[in-house]
C-alpha cells in the first residue's frame, strides 16, 4: 500500500516537470524541494533502512559525474536524486492477478532503473528524426551523418525555438566553411542576422542543419512508469540478446 502511495505522490510532480521542460527547457528547483518536503513522511518511514542511504548516495554520485561532464541537466539530476530518496528500491505492487514489476531487476535501485529506461527510450528520437529526414528529402541529403541528430530548417524560422545549430561557421576567403560543433551552437539574434546576410549574398542556402533540445524529463517520466510496471529495460534486453 505504501508503495502505491509513493507512486501516486510522485506522478503529478513528474507530469508537471515534463510540461515545464517542454515549454521552457527548464524545471524550477521549487518543484523538487516541494516534492522532497511533501515526501518527508515516506523518507522518515524508510529512514532507518540502509537501502535509502545506498540508493541516495549511489544516485547522487552517479548523476553528479554525468552533470559535470555535461551529459545531464540540472533538473534531470535533481529528479533522480529525489526519486532515489522517496523510492530507494523498486516498488512492489499486486494488481489484476499480476505482481509488478513484471521482471525482477538485477540491481534493486529504482532510480538507476529509471535512468536506464530513459536512456533506452531516447532511441526513439534519432529514429524519428531519420524517418522525418528521409521522408522529406529522400536520398538527396547533403549531410547524411546528421539525419539522426537533427533536421534542416529555414533561417527565418530559427528564432525563439529550443534548437541549436549543428555546425559552427566562418567566412574564409569569401566562402563559408561549416564545421560540426559538439553540443551545438546557441542561436541568438546576432547569429540569425549573420546567417540571413550570408543567405542574401548567395554564400549559403536558406536552410541550415539544427538539432532539437531534448526535454529529458519526458523519457525520465516514461522510464519511471516502465520501471514500476515492467522493470529494467536494459537488463531485460541484455538478457534477451545473450540467452535468445
């Protein structure tokens, strides 16, 4: 019963964080502070259990390293840390004659399972981008290596969107040279103005490759529910590939 209450309690915070992440690519720290404060009862109930400290300590160290390498956003890291405190291990549910999660995880750290599920679910994004690019451009793609990480858009449509240029550029001897930029190039009014000028001068086409900013709270939230009802996707996939 307590595990069900924990899941019900966490759900609205995760849904709101998805909404905020989609709209602004940011989630206020207050969301996680309120979630942690509101979940104080659960934390106090589990406080004497070593698994809480193991879960919180491991996840904190794990996401901190990812955050320092720029792999993880602040909101993503905080969400997993709070979840690791409220739900240190996989919740156990009984419903419709089934025991959930359906598959027993190898490592009984719920937040770690959420992260693994989220990473695996993001594979949908590059596949979707590739299908979109092939549908739109067919086989006439100037830079095929980019079809999994971005798409082409008109320069006039760059402003006020959660996207980055895939390439940085420079003008050398009257020609524009583009170079792949890891992490993308932030778009601002000055950059858009420069691109428009180069396009009007005929030095570049009116379309550039951009990469969308992924609201990672969406796969984290999906990963949460997958972990609750199914288990650890990566562990199950690995098991299938080895023993099939």
